[in-house]
C-alpha cells in the first residue's frame, strides 16, 4: 500500500523527488503518512479535498483486499 500511495502522489506533483510516504503497521490497521513539498500540497489535496478523498478510497479498497484497515494522512 505504501508503494500505491507513492506512485499516485508522484504522478500528481511537480516535485516527485520530495514525495515521502511513511508506513506504520498495526495488528489490523495501517497508517500511511504522506509528505509532499509545500507548493505541491494543493495538488495532492485538490479542490474541496476531492483528490485526497480519491487517494483514500483507492487505498481503502487495497487494504480491504489485504484484510486490514488503512488511514492516509497528508502532513506538511
């Protein structure tokens, strides 16, 4: 799932080298922390959070297939 978030984020931003994804794994859940360059933050979030919501939906579907619960956090 980490790679999935990384590929999606790198496709959206102007500075793909600044994309960083940290994965924290629990028993039944996974937390993915996504960091991008400050000027790319709007591109990852999108208008009214639509892009961020789409990323979370895709990751949630992948997590369900793996039998886990996933949370995507976008942090500065």
